[in-house]
C-alpha cells in the first residue's frame, strides 16, 4: 500500500506539469497551423505576383518582336525610297545636262 500511496502522490504532484505540457502542445499546434496558413497565403501571393510579372514580360517580348518586325519593314521601305530618290536625282541631272546642251 505504501507504493500505491507514493504513486498517487507522485501523480498528484505531476498533474499540473502534465496540464501545462498539454496546454503548451496545444498552443504550439495552433502556432504551427497559423504559420502554415500564412506560408500558404504568402506562397499564393508570391505565385500570383510571379504570374503577373511573367505575363507582363511575355507581353513586352511580343511587343518587342512586333516592333522589330515593324523596324525591318520600315528599313526595307526606306531602302526602296532611297533607291527611287537616287534614280530620280540622276534623271533630273541628266535632264538638266541635256537642256544645257
């Protein structure tokens, strides 16, 4: 019986420690859950921002390609006009020379 009384006394002595440990585990679980939800929310926000930036980058790249193509077209048009100007100037000079003679 003496052992039974010592066991009961020990149980009663440790009871507040078990309660505090249980409360601490509960708080820790809630904190871990809160942290996990913030990480998930943060990750979602980061992914959304990354997707928006990637979309803007793709749009800018498409615009760059379009403007390069427009530049090539303008360069070709410019070359044609330069060719015409060259021949028109030559024709005017030849005409002026014929009129002088």
